[in-house]
């Protein structure tokens, strides 16, 4: 969701792909709508860069789950595989 989140993932040394930072999470309570995030840019990148898989790394909060669901819905017409990081 935020640039600082990438640092935590990078420290693991396990991911060797490209990141896309949304700039936040959808949150009606905080007046954050999908249009205020970089979701449209993500959808464009998926199409232009011929992305094969997206790994959603939003947190397990209501906002994180809502944002992940919204992104999945935005990408239903694409052939991209959508995965989530394990939680628990």
C-alpha cells in the first residue's frame, strides 16, 4: 500500500519481481476512494507489460481486503494470475 512496505519485502531477499505501490488502501471512513490510489496505473501496467501474475500484499484489515477485492474485480478481463501473500 505504501512505499515503506516495499522495504520490508526487500529485506527478505525472496522476491525478484516488480513492485507497484498503490499509495494507500480504499477506506470510505477516511474518504479514500479507488480513484485516489494508483489502481488505474496498475491495470494499465498489467496490460502494457504483459504481466503473468500479481501477488497482492495488502494487509488483512477490512481496508486491505476491500482493496484486494477491488483490484481483482478490475482485472477480471485480463488473463493475469492473482495471488495473495499468506496470512495468519
